[in-house]
């Protein structure tokens, strides 16, 4: 007899849309990407998944991540409802 799978038995995942700006957009060739990740992840986890899928961004591993228009830290928890953007590191003098 097949075991009935409960909703809690099935891993949850989110499709996170990420907007790319400046040189990051140029390297990927798209202004927005979608990454499927487990529900309840952090910014650090999302960024590591982005670097796996888009290795051409590894030279920009210190890019800035904003969530809902605010620059965040790596331990910020995000969901598919959040607006995520990646910006290149800012330098200046």
C-alpha cells in the first residue's frame, strides 16, 4: 500500500526573482534571474546559489544585496514575496 504523503513530508521551495544591475546584469546577460531555493533561506544562501548557477559572477562575490530596497546582511531571511536586487560593490573616493 502506498504511503500517503503529507504536505509536511514534501520539502517546500521558493522561486526567488533577483534583479541585476550594472556590470552584474552585463555579465549574466539578463536584468532579472529566478533561483529556486528551499523556503526560509538567508541572503548568504541565496548568494551562494546564484554563484553556483552563474559562475561568471564569482569575481564579484562581494556584491551588495538589497531586500525590499534596503541593503541587508547575509543572515537576513528572505522569501519569494521580497524584492531582491544585486548591485556591484561601490567604490569611490
